[in-house]
C-alpha cells in the first residue's frame, strides 16, 4: 500500500479528532497541518505528530508533497476551500455539509471530474461498522417491514453571535450542522424520500434553532427527524418494523452498542467498539480509493452527497432558512480573500 500524505486545512475542533484518527489509519502519513495563524498550525502539528506546519491555506495547497487535504473549516468555506484544493491538483476529503447548496456542489463535482481528482464528503457515520450493520439487519428482514424511523440530534449551544452555530455568514443553524445526521440516516437506509415535509423555528438572523422533518420513503416508512441547537435531546435512534425494532443509544450516529428487539425473543446487544474515535473509517476509505486510483468512493459517492444537499435545499425552501447571498454563490467564493 502506498503511503498517502495528508494535509489538514484549518486546525479547529474537528481537525483535532480527525488527526487523532489518522494516527490509527494504515497507509496515512500525517504530513502537514495548516492554519491561518502559523503558531496555531505549529502547535497542532506538534501535538499530533505532523511532519510540518504551514501558515496559510494557499501555502498548503502549493506544497508538492501533499496528496490529499482534509477540509475542516466552517460550512460556508467548504466550497471555496475545496475549489482551492482541486485547482491546485489536490485530492479532497471535505467535512459535512460538503457545501451550502446543491449548486455549489454541482460546480465542485464538475471541477473534480475535469481534474480527475478524488473528492468525498466526510460523512463519517456512513463508514461506521454499527451503522452498516443496521442497514444489513433491515435488508435481512430481521425486524420485518420497516414502519418508522425516529432519530434526533440536539445540543444546547449557549448563544454566541460569532460562533459558527449562530453566525449566518458561517452558515449557522441546526439543519446543516447536526440535522444533516438524521437526514443522512433516512436517505442511507431508505433512499430518496417520496414525501418530504419540514418546519423550523428560526431566529432573527433567519437561521434555524430547531428543525423537524417528516420524510416518507418509497417503501412507505415514515421518518421523524429532529435537530435543535436549543436543548440537549436524547440523541437516540429507533427503527421499528412489523417484527421488532432496533435501538441506537445516545450518540446514535456513532453507535457502539446496538439493541435488537425481535418479538418473542430476548433483547440482543451488538457491540461495535471503534479502532480509534470513529473518524478512522472515512480516512481508511480515502486511503483505499487513492491507492486504487479512484476519484470517487462507491460507499459515499458524490451522487449521495448531491441527494443529501438537494433534500436540504428543499427543506430550507420550505422552512425559510436563509443565508447571506455571498456564501450561497459559486462565482464569488466567500472568504476567498482570507485564505
Ligand atoms: N464530522 C463531525 O463529527 C464533525 C464535528 C464537528 C464539526 N464538523 C464540521 O467541521 C467543520 C468545522 O467545525 P469545527 O467545530 O471544527 O469548527 P471550529 O472549531 O470553529 O474550527 C474551524 C476552523 O476553521 C478555520 N476558519 C477559517 N476561516 C474561519 C472563520 N472565518 N471563522 C472561523 N473559523 C475559520 C479555523 O482554522 P485556523 O486553524 O486556520 O484558524 C478554525 O480552526 C464544520 O463544517 C462542521 O460541520 C464535523
């Protein structure tokens, strides 16, 4: 296996977790960490054992040794930063949501294909063994015909106008940040919904504090999906069918224990301890794809990211979630001057 040299773009909270996981990823070399501030990059590189630190994102993409860049900046920068990497000839693993809207994603897919570069959304949940097992249990008919999915993700974030959760210029709000997980789960398990309804509580900046989604799948499953930045909710998921139900305990999107309840049988607990912190599986997939010369993952293809983004666009239209014009654009990448 060829060693893949990773670059980190933005040394914030999630980059820390990803760097920890990279240490446990076979075939991954922790090569360079880049931050807007050189000292911050240096501290991060030292903490996680990267070979070098780099000040500035433009300098990172100009480094000839970097193979792939993990983008860990706030949502509204994903488009501009992915574009920066692709134009410089670098493969990309970009944090979720991969862009703000489907139009931006479409433009990036076109660019990645033109440049023949790998691009994938870092939807880590998709790669977790427990989540994959849930889908298999459903396909195997263990709980019969699936009638409902209930999934929530709520965290009580104290108000801070500058924080990315509340700042409209950073595409704040519940849906794009945490509501994406239950929506992802519904699409992964049941495909594109035939009916989609949503309602949000917005604040004065027109970003959503709470969003509730009802999606009906082609096979007739009703999905009740909730997200909020105003309360610590149970963060559990339950899939119920005609023969039983599957329960994913707190932090369901990174399940360690899964409970299977089949009518007439004892509860069965299935354990899925991660190798590191769970982020290693998406990194392993990127390393595998690059080693096999693939420009897309067949596990998390760009067509899936597009379906997810299109559903979020529809939900935003229904609920009125609105962001300032510049961050929605494909022509004037917001923050381009801050690279
Ligand atoms: N997969 C997951 O489980 C997970 C969890 C949390 C977050 N995320 C995703 O990761 C992304 C980043 O989230 P985070 O929680 O890591 O954010 P964060 O801690 O605020 O870090 C964001 C980083 O973005 C960079 N940045 C560039 N321009 C910025 C600006 N104008 N304002 C603020 N930061 C700027 C900064 O990098 P410098 O170091 O260069 O200053 C900062 O360290 C989000 O898109 C989020 O959806 C994913």
